[in-house]
């Protein structure tokens, strides 16, 4: 970490700034920072910034006391993941910046591997996605085992003594129906070795080229959290940039430790933001189809749902609230759509040729995006189909 003190101003600037956004998760961010303290950097100069989103659990005091080499940015409000990262990103002057979730612990070679990959990449590579593995250990079980999770390579049960690791993300995909996915979700880590090119990055662990960010802009703060990484990935693609994946940069992620993936908070932001992102970035045909499908599915659940009304009421309420909020954000989305189109180097339809088939990820679960912004309690690990 870049040293703090009276002579720090004379030291050469960092090659990379690592940003982690946190809220009421002192134990998690401490583990993350200890992982960053243990980095084997070689010739890489690193600075670490923690954005504390107005935590009430003493997170800021813990960081200031136990990690004096870390630069602490205190927000007076909970800004969410998007604006929280932007708070630090606006001040970055290093050529590279790494975003790392507060509930992720990097392997010792994580930072050096990402920087090396970026240095060796062509100038049109704007982001390098890391290899994010689930922190939990698992053991393989028969498919019919109660409580098992099912991935592309089999069925698994969480087991503290298990020897198997499963993949959280090796970058993000977007399906041709607008849904975002974590590439490799629940795949056997020993068998998942995907191609280096990937549609987008996961905000849980990624290196970004700051020159590209200055060109296309930072995260869309209207999204608060979820799909903000997909949105930025899509904008980078429209600007003519590529996104690649570095298998040697490994982080262990305690998935949904800070946000409840099955909560109403999650479902609202996930649904609304997906509609906003396709409206901003996709071709008119795809955007209209996605919004129309969401509205028609909501009407179908309301009028002809198979579950009793009591079971459907909460789902319907969240979907209607998401649709209403999307309509309120529609003027913003359309302004952004025009701005993106004016500076785009690649057509919307050309980028859509990179999208995955609609059925991709159906059996292994969709993605939930990066966390670390708010406290919504715990919930189911798997995302429910919308």
C-alpha cells in the first residue's frame, strides 16, 4: 500500500488504485484489507481507498486505526455501489484502478496479475475481469440431494470440510433477452477455463483503464446498485473497447454477504435497472421487447398466476414499483441513449451480436451484480426468475 506520512507527497504516484466500497461490514472489509496487505506486488505501486457509505458499526474508525496506509473516504450518506465507487474514481490519476468488493479476499498475486494483464493488453482493452470464486467450500453430491445447488458440472452441497471450489464469476454476459449473467456461475473451478474475451465485467473484482473511463464516463448513479457494471461494460463496448479476463487474478467472494439476493430491495433494483440499461444501450427493438415482456409478464402474474393471491402479492408489488420507477427514469435513460449514440464507435446491433442466446444460464442461475453498498439482511442465494 502507498505509505501515508509527511514524505508521501514526494513518492512516485501509484500504478494502480484499489477501491472498495463498504457499509456496516467492518469484519468483511477488514478481511479484504488484510488480503490487500498481503499482496505480492513486485514493481507495482498500489494505493488502497476505502469508501465508507456512512456506516454505523464503526467501520471507518476500524479502517483508520488498523489500516493507516489506506486512504479513507467517508460519505455522510449511503451512496450505493455506483456513486460510492464514483466518489473515489473521480480522484484517480493512476493509469489503472481495481474495484474489489468488501466481501472479497484477493489471493496474494491478485493485483500484480491484473496489472500485468493490462500492461500486456492492446490499448482497446478497457477492463480486465478477475477470476472470482465462491468463498464457501463444497462437496459433490447426487443431483437429487436435498438442498443441493446445481451448476453446469454437477450438484453440490456447502461443506466447510469440502475440497471443491465453485465459480462466482469470470466476467459478465448479457443474454439476447436483456438479462445479465455471471459467466461460469456455480461451475467447478477446476474445469472452468473460459476464453479471455468476455462481454462485460463484474464489479466484484475488476481492473479498469482510467483513460477509458474518462472517455465514456463513470457508473450511472441513478442505478444505485445492480447492473451498473453491465451498463458501463455496454458503454465501453459501444465506444469500441474490449473486455478481457485474467485467470491468474483470483479473489474469493462471500456471495451476497452484504445484500439479500432474494429480498424485495434486490428484486426491485435488479428489475428496474435491467430495463434502464437496455433502454440506454440496446437497439430500439431489443429495448422495446424487454420492457414489453416485463409489463406483460407482470400482468399475467396478476391476472392468471398459479399461486394463491397472498403468495403473488409481494412479487406483483415489487414488479409494479420497479415498472413505475423505470418510467420515472425514462427521460434520463433516453437522454443517455442519445448521448451514447452520438459518440459511439460501434453500432448497437454490432454489440448485440456479442450477446448470449436467451436460454444461457437457465439451469445455473442468473447474476445479481456487485454488493457492498447497503444492508438488506440475508436471503436466498439463488436469484428467482422474473
